[in-house]
C-alpha cells in the first residue's frame, strides 16, 4: 500500500505524544534542559542537511522567494491561529500560545527534512517504506520529548505530516513517468539543503537564540522545485 509508511509515521507521532503526556509534570528546569538538548540536536541535523547541495544559488533563491511568499501570506500567523482554535475546542483557553507553539514547532520539525521527502518518494516510486518506518520511530521519540515540554498541541502535528507525506507519495506514483531520474536526484539534494536551513532555524528558535518565523518559509518547499528545474535547464 502506497500510504503505509505515511500512516505508520502518523501512528509513531501519536504514540510518542500520548506517552509524553504522562511526563508533563516533570520540573521546569528539567524541561528546559530537555528542550535545549532537542534544540542542539535539531541544529546538528539542519547543518548536516544544509551541506547536501553545492548549488548555493538555488538554495538562496529558494529561501528568498519562499520567504517573500510566506510573509505575504502570513503563514505563521495562520498556523498559530489554527493552534489557538484547536486549543479552544478541546479545553479551556488558558494556555493557547503553548498549544499553538507545540503544534507549529512539531509540525515543522516532522514535515521539513530529507526523510519526509525521500521517504515519501520511495513509498510512491518503489513501494519501499523503510525510510518512513525509520522516521516514524525517530519522530515518535521526538514527539514524546516535545510533549513533555510543549504539551498536547504536539499530537495535532499528525495532520500536516500525513497530508504532506501522503500527497508526495501519491504524486510520486505518477512523477517517474515524466521526470528524469537525474533531475529527481538533484531536486532531492536541493530540497534537503534548503530544508536543512529551515531545520537549523527551528533549532535556534528552540534555544531562544533567534525568533525566526519559520512557518513563513514553508513556500520554499514549492519554490525550490521550480528554481531547481529552471537552474538545471540553464546551467
């Protein structure tokens, strides 16, 4: 089944989040240290991904165009509003900002990255779910830790993860017939490098070093494909 890996990824996040709910009462100082550890780990992942592609011009143009579109659409405000709306529907609105932060932060961490794209492509192109199954275990653990610090808002990140990976997997079942393999490989490298910078920004935000509106960079996922294609035709 094409969507098997995607569904298992969502299940892993769900299980990790539910387990994490039992550990929300741990002392604040421990939560802060745990969050710092997550932030540092996310930074390492982002840096590793960022060096994947040597086509820096593609990465730069993708970031610039994606940021302009995201700021114009005010995606971060919309995601935060969605998190607040979810909070208002499930419990008293006492801590909406934390729920929104959990939803947005977890969604960005789980959606952005090489494993999401490559894993979904493998599911669609080769019916191979190994990458997404591995990602489901990693995401489950990260969801557990995030839930202990950011609360149950993390569990709602399942929705964008399943939609994002599922659409890529379904699209990949058709993409191989009209896109050359060489372009796909180059595109994945560019996507990985660009996504790595977004992951790096998330890590810096988790450490409170910066306050980058990472959600407003989400259009990069689309612009990197377009710019990568144009660059490959020109160069």
